[in-house]
C-alpha cells in the first residue's frame, strides 16, 4: 500500500507546475515577438521606402531576406536544439534576434537593413523550434500539453494579427520603432527566461556531430526554391534554371540523409502520417492566408485608397483566434479529435475566401467583414491543432526536429503563397493599369488561396477516421 504524498512532495509538485506555467509564458512571449515583428514590418514598408529611397526590388529584399533566413535554417535550428541543448539555443539566439533587430532600426543603407533582416530570420529559425521543444519536453504528453500548445499557437497567430495594428501605430510615429519595439520586448523576455527555462541534461557527446552536408544541401534547396518562386514573374529561363538547381540540391539532401549516421532529418520520421499531413496542411493553409492578405492589402490601399492604419484595423478581426484558441479549441479537440477540428477550420477558411471573390470597386467593409472574422475562427481551429498533430507521438529526442519541420512548412508555405498570387495577379492584370484591370487581377489572384485551402481539405480528410465520440475529459489548467 502506497503512502500518501508528503507535504514536501506536494510543495515540489506545485513548484513544478508553477515553473511550467512560467516557461509557457516565456515561450508564448517569444512566438508572439516573432509574429508581431513580421506583421509590423509589412505595414511599415512604404514608409521605409520613402525614407531610404529604396527601389521596389530593394524593398522586396527587406521582406525576402527574413524569409530566406528563417525558412532556410529552420531544419538546422530544430536539429541544433536537440543536439546542443534547447535552453542554450533559445537564449543565445534570442540575444542575436535582439541585437540585429536593433541594427535594422539604425540602418541608413538598404544593404545593412537587408543583412539585419536576414540574420534576424536566422535567429528566429533557431529560436522557434527550440522554444516549441522546451514546451513539449517540460509538460507531459496528454491534455495538459495539448492545452499548452493550443495557447502557444493562439498567441503566435494573434501576434501577427495584432502586429498589423501595432505596426500602423508605430509607423505613424517613426518606422524605426518597428525595429526598436521588438528590441525592448526581447530584452524583457531574455531577463525572464534566464531563471525560468530549465536546464536539460547534457546531450550524449557521441550524438553531438552535425550533418553538415545535409544542412548545406537542404538549406541550398530551400533557398533556391524561394528564389525561383520570387522571380517567377520575371524571367522564365532563370526561374526554370533556379528551380532545377533546387531539385538537384533536394535530391542530394535525400541521398545524404539516407547514408548519414547522424542525419539532419531522420527520414524515418516521415513515416508518421500525422506529421506529414500536418506539414502539408500547414504549408497550404499559410500559403492561402498570406496570399489572401497580400491581395487584400493591395486591393484596399491601391484600388480603394485606404490608409495603412485603416487597412490594419480592417484586418484586426482575424485576431479573434487569440480568444478562441485557448477557450474553444481545446474543448473541440478533446471531444472530436485533432483531424476533425482541423478539417472544420479548413472548410471555414474555404467559405471565407469564397465570400471575398465578388469584391468590386466600391464594396463596403460590412460585406468584407464576414471573411475576416471567419478567417479568425479558422485560424483558431487549424493552427494550434496542427502543432499537436506534428509533435504528438514523436520521441522527446526529436521534438526539436518535428518543430523545425512544421515551422519550415509554415514559412515556405507563406513564401509560395505570396509568389503564386503575385504571378496570377500580374498575368491577369496585363499591361493595363486601369482600375478595371487591377480589379480583374485581384479577383483572379484570390482564386489561389481558395484552391490551396481546398487541397488542404483533401489532405486532412485522408487522415480522418471514424471513431466513437467519447465524453470530453476535463483538462487541468496550465
């Protein structure tokens, strides 16, 4: 017969729970920082161009540099978290993020601003999977971890939504505050993280080797893929050549991983159907959302003449997921399971994009609002559960890798979505710059998000299984 827990044991458990909550708060702050940083810069781009006298190509690189740094090094970042310690990777790269965000704020030349954004993206690529794996290794698998991941994902998407408005407000003061505000926020996070983030056991020295060949080939493949997508609307020959080079590097990566004793990506992890579906769905879902937002912003500002701040507030309703993700989504996941909840969210997203298709030259905001609010609900039902699906059942030693795969899919999905809507928009608009030609281009481009999310519906539906509905279990608070 086991003895009842002692007062000391109860006190230790309370301390563990309190520390887990503190770790979750810090990690949520870090992913919020990453989301708000990207969104604020999107809003500030016109002001940056006006002040520094950047060309359209130079301005594009201000955004593209971050995507290249983030997406290109995400897998290496996830592996580094598993090999060299999650705490070390998180704290070290958070400091790098802070320093180079500040460098962007004082930049007076385009090359320095682009360099700062690239390194900031690299920092996020190492910091994000480390933060996710800190959560999944600090909280036991089950309802408690699921709830934590849903809160984490809701804060991430909410950071991007709220960043649109924050960027508009800060840009109204001075665009450099779009860089300085993240510096202050990162400093607070760093001070809080040092005592809270637990020290994990030192990795086995035998497993500390890095698959350098795998890292180089996969990074080259992903970087070239982004370059090919970004240049798809310019030179067909250059695009095909870059895409071919990307495929060659991808083949070299797969060959390297199959032969390496310590691979960057253990190819066996891809046998997890849930992980593969979560990554494909995440790629398509983010491609649809970023593509839609890009077209919607162009429509509101270039065709309708709305200001940056008016556009930011028009899209603010998407942040309803910040409220729904921690309150509604855990109950739905507990009752219906992750695949069904994701499928429901994707269907809602399809409805939202379809409702926006009939936009005209004088469509009122009340007619646009259903799309924005439904997208917020869809985000709450899709983003967090995808995080669960991509990490559930994965061994603790590969949690960083699983997180890196997922966020790589998110980032490159966003890049591919932006490139696809741009290509369709340019092709449909043609040489005409009249309002009618612009409207035709926007309407054609809006078909891309709808198509992407419908493909995601098919991918997710393939993982839905019939099962009896069980009564929802109570989920202990974090």
